[in-house]
C-alpha cells in the first residue's frame, strides 16, 4: 500500500549505550537524543512534517487519498514518545477505526522507535494502540463500580433491523400504542379492505418499524442523545405520523430490554467509559496518565466517540465540570479546544460509512475548520499513489460535484486537491507513470460487452505487466457475483474471454460475505419449518428463497398476512397465479422434510434445496457438524434453533473458505486482496485503504451512483418517503442546531446526504488506481442486479459525460 509513504526510510542512527553517561564525541545521551530527533523529519512531506513537529495542543490533519497519513501519524507518535520520554504511567494513546488498522500502526510505531536507537526497553509502555471501542472498554472495565458494566453477566449484541431485540421493540410498541399504529395502517389513504389491512400490518411490523427503530436508535445513541431527548424534540416538529414520537418510544423500549436481559451494544461501551469519566477523581486519574491522544481515520468517528477522546486529551489542570464540548458556545469551545493534546487525522472526502454507521462527515470537517481558526490545521495534499491523469480526474470530479449542487446546499467534498509529490524527492517516491493513457472511459453496448472489453484489457495488461496488481471495484455484491460467474464460465454467457488460460486467478471478495450468510439463511428456513404458522418466519423464509432466485420475486407480505390461505388454499379461496403456486409448493416441500427426515439431516437437506455451490455446501456441512456437537445429548429442534441463533447473533462462525484464507494469510488480510496474478473483485466500500496498479470500474450508471433513496412499493401507502430516513434527518438537524424539518423536507435532505456519500464513494474508488483507471457505463443494463438478465436502457453516472468532455483523449 502506497498510503504509507516510504516504509524503507532509515532514521539517522545514534549508538546510545544504556548505562553510559557520555558518548565518544562528548555529547550526553540527552543531547544526542535531542540531536537525533531534530534530524529525523528531513524527508517528510508537508503535513507529515507538521505532525512530526507537534509539541502539544490540538492538530487537525486533513489528508488526501494516498498522502501517507498513517505513516505520518506513526512517525509523529514515535517522536513524541522519544521527545517526552513517555512511559507506562504517562502514555500516548493512539486510536483508529478497525483492529487490523490498530495492529498495522502499532507495528509501524515500534519499528520507528527501534530506528531511533533508544536504550532497550526505554519506550516500553510509552504508548498504547486501541480501537475506539477497545479504549472505551479498557476504561469501563477498570472501574466497574462507576461504569456499571459487567461483561461476565452481560452479553454484547449488534442490533440490526432483523435482530430479535429490534423485533421485540416493535411488537411492544404496537401493543402499547394501538391508536398510533392504526394511524400508520391507514396511511395516506385507506378504503378499509381487510386483506389490505393485513398486508399493511405485515409491512409495518417486519419492514418499516424495524428500520425506523434501528436507524433512529443508532443515530441518537451514538450522538449522546437519550430517549428523553427525542421526546423533547418531538415538540419541535408537527407531522401527521409523529415520527420522532415513535422513534423516542422505540428507543425507550430498546433501553429497557437491554437492562432487563443484561445486554449491551457497542454504544453502551462508550457510554460506560463516559460514566467513569464523569467521576472527578477517576477523570483526573486518567487525564494525568494520558499524555495525548492521536486519532487516525477521524472522519469515521461518531460524536459520542469524539467526546470520549476530547475528555481524555484534556489536561486535568484545564478541566471543569462541563464535559460536553458540543453544547457550549463556539468561542468557549475554541478556548477549550486550544488546551487539548489531541491530534486527529483523516480525510473528510473519504467519509463513506454513513450507509452503515451514524458517522457524519460534517463532524471532522468542522473540527478542521475550528483548528484552522486556531492555526492548528495541517493539510496533506501531496500523494504518491497515482499517476497524474488519475489525480487530475479525481480532482475534476471533486470540483464538478461541489459546483453541481446535486448534493444540496451542503458540499459533498471538502475543497482540497490532490497534488503529486515534489520532483525533488527521491526517485522511489515519485508518482508512477501512466500505463497507456492512464484513464480509459468506455460506453459498451451492454453489460456482456462490458465484460468482454474489460477481460481483453486485463489480458493485454497482464501480458505486459505479469507482476501487476488488478482489481474490479463494484457498488454492489451482486455485481461482483455476476462478474465472477461470467469470467469463471465465459462460454455460458457467450463471452470469448478465458482469464484462467493466462493463469489469472479470480478472487471474488464478496463470496466470503455470501458464505457468512449461510447460518442466517439456514436459521430462517429452520424457524419456518418449526413454526409455519408464524407470519414473520414465513416471510423470512420466502425472502431467503427469493434472494437465491428459487422462487419468483414479489411482495411476500400478502402471503404472510393470509398464511393458511396461501399454504393450503381451499376450493372457495381466490385463484392462485403461477408465481404464487411456485412459492407455495416450495414452502410445502420444506414442511414435508420435517416429518420425512431425521433432524440431523435437515441442515444438509436445506443446503441442497438452496442450490448451494461446492464451497457453500462445505460451509453448510461445517455448520451442521458444529450444531451436532453442541446439541449432543439433546438433539431436539429447539436445541438446534438455539445453537443456530447463537451463531448468527454472535457472528462467530467462519466459512470454510475464510478459515482456509485466514490460516494461509495470517492476520494480514489485505495481502489477500492484492496478490499478483490475481483479479480481485471487491466492493468500493471494502476497497478503502487499498490500492492496485490497474483498477476497473464497470456499471457506473445513474441509478446506482448516485442513485436515489427509494420507497419500496409495498410501503408507499404511507406516502413517498421512508420513515427511518426521515427520523435520521430530523435527529441530524437537531445535532447541527438547525430547525427540525417536516417530513417532506427531511426526506429531501436524506436524499442529498445519500447523493454526497455516493459521490465520495466514487472518488474513493477512483483514487485506488496507480497506473490505469478503467471506467464504463453500458447502454443496456439491469435496473436491479437481482435480475441481471433483464436489460434496459440506463443513463450513465452524471460524472461520466463531463469526464469524457474534460478528458476526450480517454474516450474509447
């Protein structure tokens, strides 16, 4: 990865003997240490130099892709540890987003400290590297009486819309709020027909309300808001559905369930640490042993996580009872900020996680603006990853999107351009030369010609660059599956391309994600077989079968609302269409299996019914073996379901392929994505932090990037908006101290936020390429990748036509 600049850079050495007081030239150890430290940053880029020169106070570092921010942070950390002689009772705390990133930066800091030639063991304990949740957990567990966190008796959960906790919240809300529930059922228009009422009830119970609970609770809790805060906000808006009232009630029920069942989520870890730091003596103890806090990937932090870091980075002498920096006036906040020993490093233009997390790009952008007022902002604009034309294309997209107003009044990007490294730097750190034109833009006839053109280009590049690294980045896993299937079986799709003939291995990263879904799919079908009278279980089973293309895709809510009529229609019941009969017959065949097969064969039977491929079947066999072991002596259906539920909820099950890969690759999974003689197919989200020589971006269509927020047809009786996105936009507006928007305005704002995120995602994808960036949008493509064979005319992503006009020599 070129993001880490020059890993082979050698620090000037100083031979310091542990027990010596003077060196051969008469300098004391302290003087030699100082001299060595002063010489170190001579080969750093702007921004990295400011990080290395840090001597306390706040510092925001806004870095472009490939600028070497992790390298700069590791250098700055090593220098701070050496300069201030840090130790286990006065530490530098380094935090980052993921465990793999934490491991990488820990190794780099140790390597830099060793190159300083400090006395052996002199820096041991001088720093600690955590993920944000790991840091919070270490604080909470050290003070269990203050944190109220007892991991021996509490279980960690990861809430999702389909999680049992979320469903319980929804059922409890429905039971306690029948009149409000009836208001939702009636929607914008209702004729009182009973079948439609039952269908709407199914949609609300299994889709609309679980999504609302999940997104609203996640957004509010990670921002430090409590249920009572949402109750108060509801008075500031007046919409017919009272969205925030529903959200507040669901949040309150959720918190009660967590307490009753002794469960915690990841936000509870942060809150537990903050409860510790509310205690003055505990807070001072931590602040006295924390020298400073360095944060990497700061654009991915939530407000609650940022609050934790700000408290730890505050000197105990400058502390007071007000721990919430966000609630004070701007002038007072700047004054408090100036006393923080806090370095935050990130790229606001690579903030692409709000699809999955409550992280908001505006938060780190605001921190940069505040530090700029304090003259404590460093901008890392030089990047050695990509050739010049790829840099120019990425910069052009950034400017064009910001000027287009497609993402509304809030700019999608922070205005900062990528610049190549200066020519005066050593040859090895120069930007690579372009292969071919460096940028190639295609408009194929259809998606099949797209793969034919792409395959031919990969083969020609491979012949010239057998050691090159190749990747195809896609927006959706289903696109990746289509590409992998086509390149693996080209004859089946009429494509005259055989990558295997040239020794090019196809590695579809999303295949591992599909393997990880196997326990959840098996569980859904087992639950239906066990309780076929449950509308929820029937719908979950139908969704699994539909996603695997085993039954026709349709609105399954109608079946769930009239379950007996669907499964076993009588002579007087309405006629069932061919599509409905296919769904019915498949479900009935599953139910027969329970009476015809022994329990221990059910998992293998379901794997065959789901048409799993060889690697999937191996994973299903491994799952069946584990369930059999854990239910030995009690092989009942209830016992099997309990084990399967524990596996799915704990996310501890590893597929056979993933297990083999982890053994082969060790902890460094990034190498698995960047092998030579391999075509890596990976989503744009997962590609962040990686790079390849040759990057291919197919299927860049307007309905995918930027796309639009859509309301599913089965839920449009409420109106053309999504209650979950409305609640999220309203909560976000309250956090930014803006007037709460009504439903239509909140829906519009949610659409703008999605647009901005999608354009940032495209920017991240473009900046993964070193020597060649290949982009295309076919004239004919599917509207939904659930059915890639259904081709229709599709518009290209709006960025492509303007890129063609700006770089006409790149059009092929």
